[in-house]
C-alpha cells in the first residue's frame, strides 16, 4: 500500500492558488483512475483506488490534509501510523518554486526549501520520503514569494496547468512501480506533444 499526499490549503478561496497544485494533482489522479468516494479521515480527505497497468495489486491512498499547509504533517503522520506504513510508502506532491513552471521532477528525501507543508511533514516523520515537485517558477525576488505562491494561476497558464496535471495522472503507474525516471521522462514527453 502507498500513501500519496497532495499539499494545499482547504477551502474554495485557495482552490486555484499555485500553493494548491498538490491538491490539484491528486484530484486529477483520482478522476483519471476512477478512485473511490472521498472520505473524511485523518484530518483530511482520503480516497482509495488502484492504478491500472501496475498488475492491479497495490492499493494507493490519496490524502489531502485539511489542516492548512503548515500543519500537514499532523494528518500525514496520523494516516501513516494507522496503516503502519514506513517512509518508503509515502509520496508527497507539492508546488516547487525552484522549478520552471509546469516542470515535474521526483526526488527522494532532501530539505524543505522553506516549504511549510514539507517542513511540517519533516517534523512529524523525518525527511526520507519521495517528493513529486510540481514547478511553479519563482517570482524573481524572495520578498514576492508569499504573494506569488498564494496567488492564483493566471488565465494564460490554465492550458499548461491542465496539461501537466493530465500528464502526471496518466503516467502515475510509474510512480506506483517506483520507476521515477520513467515517470519524469513520460510526463515530459506528454507535455511536448
């Protein structure tokens, strides 16, 4: 069993913010692969399903913490303890300032780069988990970061955003299989199409 966590802030006023692209990725995965209904669990919203192409064996749980970004680790820790999962079962989808907009990279472990959601998970569980970094670009100066990440995607970005989310969902089987390189390659290929 794997636990995939999308980072974001709960509430409709945050839905299209760059900081919520982790939530958006999980919604796309759930929709494309026909995951079950949303359940309120672990201080968040949980959906269960399986991703075709992986032999049908491994269950994937999608969790969107409802705790607000800086307390995400509480919800993630609760789910990890309940299912008795180790850090190798955890994948976190989050916005990444240090990647060009709509680029997707996967990385195992590492620092938090000032990301409050990652910092919270790190505090509760340590840093040795897989991250799917969803590029949002950088506003150019650190004083503008907060307003930028809490700002909505621009109308001109919606096609690229939809394309990235669709590619992530379509290639999710490679994440289940642990083939991060193939996932990144196939997502990039879809985005060129």
